[in-house]
């Protein structure tokens, strides 16, 4: 039985400009994300630097604007010096985070060269787990100082004459987590992050710095961790991080489809916590949020790091994503846009092979997973200002989040062209929804795509890489200022409206 819903698109109802950094990704030395993912010397499509050109092309198509590197849990035991200089002189190390052997053939300068070819901004993470202020300053000097000092001249001797000029730095990773090398209390981390931030701002006051927030909202210190860390760092950092993964493995499909409700609540909670600290400190600054790890992850299938055997870039959490996963990813992107006034950075984790939109085979093909498509289309068309969109719609009952809206939507408006783009998800697994859209005068639909399938468990594979792709929607009608369309169950849709000639 079809349900009905309605919403209004009005350019006057603005939230904030679309921040390009919302369409970030993540490359960690984990599993096959780097080796045989983005980097595979000897592959038939590898360039002179060993970068897979098929993956570079897909990265550009995906619309990634920013990439966080080199971790993740990996960074908390990482010595950046191991990954620079002549490759034959680089030491092999044990990566304690993922029980892997790291040969260091790919390091800082390789990543920066790859980022330049991909056309993405680098977001570097510092090791504040097993290292500290001095090592952070040394890395920033090596990366960003033009020349004439020991470390900047060392970089130049490594064949990189101009500084990398990295502007965005993470002050560690998930240090509230006991699984992290160098796990700390909020007080310990806050003190270290503050001293590191103070030193980095002395080097360059215009660097943007991200303090570690909670590893996930289920941590016992969630909220209190952010409050204590921000009390120590508020005047010196620009962002506090959030991480969240959503697991479909327990069979509760209705709750999984409503994952955006949890992300939305998490964003609002941490924004309120940050604002409380700012008020307490009588600061006029506003801390923004860096949602620098988010994705669907079949986490319950992963038995933890201790279950892994020591290996060199093993196959690790290479989840095969289906239609439902893609709809959830689309809904999470909608949530990030709906909170564009507070979320300034976001990174889907990760880019290749490891819970990723891009999959590869060593020596073989690369292909788009289902989750690739909502990301690529959102990154391509979400431009201008985010509009406040509040659908009137039925609800779906969920075990985890209670009653949640069946229709989850946002829209963007390009003032220069007058174009409005609607992004909308139908979370209902059983019923299509007839959606009425009230438009500004003079607009008409120019494109309507939907991602849905009679089999919501359908996936893309190397043998059938285009089994699930966005297809033209049907039944979209325009009557004056009213557009009507039908949203299939478990679907993600994009509709572009432009001024009529």
C-alpha cells in the first residue's frame, strides 16, 4: 500500500553553504586500502609512480575532495620517518593496530603525490598515541616548511622541493579507545592535545586542527570526553571529531535504515556539548565538527584485531555492499548536509577495498560498489546553499531509535543558476511513497534518478560491476508549482529542478 508525504523547497530557508570538505574519504594503512588498492607497482594500469590509474579515475568520478591519511588506528603506532627517503632504505615495521607487516614503500611523499593526481586536499593525522609534541612538530616542519632547516632540507633531498603545505591536521585518533596504542584518559589527552596545538599554532597560526572526540556514541565517556577535552583545547583547535559505523548484521533492517537518525542525534549532542564549553569559557569562538570516520560496516562479522594473523596487507573487512547499504549511505550524506552549519569536515571510511566504495583485485579490475553511486551523485550536485527541508510523512517504528520519519530529505540551491537539487530516501521497506514537492515558481525537473531494486540484497561484483546503478525514475509529473513522484521502498533518489527557459 502506497503512503504519501509532502515537502516544500524554498530558497529562503537556508541552513549554510555546502562545505566541499563534507565529501572526504580516508586512506589508512589497513588491509588492502593502500597496497593493491590505490598503490600497486607492476599492475597493468599502474603509472610511473605505482599508482593505479583505474582507482585514480574512480576517485575523481566519486567526487572526493579531501582524504584523511595515514590513519585511523594505524597512526597511533606510526613513525612517519619510516615512510620517507629512498624506498630501499625504509625499514619494515610491525603495525600493532591491525597485526600487519608494514614495508613502508608508500609514505608521506607518495601519498602527497597521489593526492595531487587525484585532485584532493590532504588531511594528515598525527601520532599522539606513542609519540608527542616534538614528533608532531618535526613532521609539520618536514611537510610544510619551505627550506633552510634540517627537516625541510631533508624533504628536498628526497626529491620534494616545494612544501606540501598541509592545512588540516588531526591531533591523534580515537585515543579514548582502549584498543588504541597510547590510549589515554580525557585529561591526559586534553593536556597533550592542547600542548601540541599550541606548538603547531606557533609554527603556523592558520593551520586547522582537529581534536579527538569519542570513538563512537556507545563509549561510556561519550559527551563527557568531549567536554573535558574541549575545556583544555577550546581556544586552540578548530574541530572536534566524531566517528560512527552502522552495522546491518543483526537483521534489524528497520533500525539500520534509520541510521541517519542516530547520526543526526550524535551531531546535535556534540554540537551542544561544544557550545556549552564555549559558554562556560565565555568564548566567542564556535567549534565545528569533523565527522572524519563514517560508513556502513558489517562490524559484527569482524572478530577483532587479536583474531588476525601477522600478514602483509591482508584482505581485511572487505564488505560487499548491497542496495540497502547504498540507501543508508545516501541517508547519511543527507544527514551531513542537513547539519552543514556545524559539520565542516566529513570522511567516508575508507576509499578502496576496506569497507569501501571502490573495490580492486591485485593485477585485476577495479569496480564501483553500490555505495559509490549516492556519494558520487551527491558530491557532484550538492552545490550552493543547503536548504531546510522538513517532510510531512509517515513514520517507521524501529527497535533502536523509536519512531523515525519514513522520508529523509535535504536540498541544495545554486543561486547563480537558480537550480535546486533534492536528495531523498524512503526508509520504508514495505511501501512506496507518493511524494508531493512544492517548488518555487518557474522551476521544472531536468533529471530524476533513483537507486532501488526489487532485490535489496543485490550487489556489484567484478563479474557484474553494474548490477546496481542509479536509473532514471519514472512517473515524475509537474503541475504548476507542484511536482509529484513515487519513491520505491528502500530507495535513494535525486531530482534536479532548474528554471524553465
